[in-house]
């Protein structure tokens, strides 16, 4: 399978599933997908982001060699929202090495505070922060304060995720 051509062929759930199935837990195929993901070529990067997140959901160990670059990618200028969204989606389900905790917490707090951030990115960021709060309970007061400050300005999806987190 020519992964680039397959990504460009069609942007659909069916195509995403086809790519995810092809990748499986094969490290070489996943490396090829990550190369396309980091290439920066629109729409390849945007379309590669979706199968990347699902591959990692099925096989979390695949992302380990790419974590630093993935996190650095979150702060790139002009990055497509789909790339950020799928990055934070996959980060909520993987074990993030301790050396990256500070950076990902900063990024997630920045995402949930910004009125311009897409709602899905905020929801996934809330989950990441909640996961990390188990190791860093000192972030809970700040998280609670930001949720309360943003509450009236946010969507039902944000409030639903935030309410679940506040209950815990």
C-alpha cells in the first residue's frame, strides 16, 4: 500500500479504518505514517493525524519513539487543528514519560484557557490534566479555577467533561 496515496485518496472513517488495519502494530508501517504526519504538507499531515491517533489507541507502545517530536509539534505555528486535536486525543490514553509532564501540562492549560481553542482539544486537554493530577494533585486547584472561569463561555461538551472531572 502506498500510504501517502491512500491518505490523499479519500478522507473518511472507512479510509481511516483501512489505514489503521494496514498499520496494525507494525513499527515500520507506523514509522512511515509518522513521517507523513510530520511532513507538514497539507492535507497529508491533517489526514494522517486521524489514523495516527487510532493506531496509538490500539497499540500505545507505537508512539513512544515519537513523543518528544509530537509534543514539540503542538507549538508549531500554523499547525492544523486536526493535528493538535488528534495529538491530544492520543495523549489522553498513553503513559506520558515524567520528563514531558511539565510541557504537556503547560500546553493543556494553555489550550483550555484560550477562547480560540477547538472544543475537542479542550476536552482532551482536560482529560490529560485530570490524568496527570493523580501524580500532581497540586494542579487541581488551578484546573478547578480555570474550569470555573471558563464555564459560562464554553460549550456543553466542555462542561460535560469538566463536570466529570470535578466530580472525581
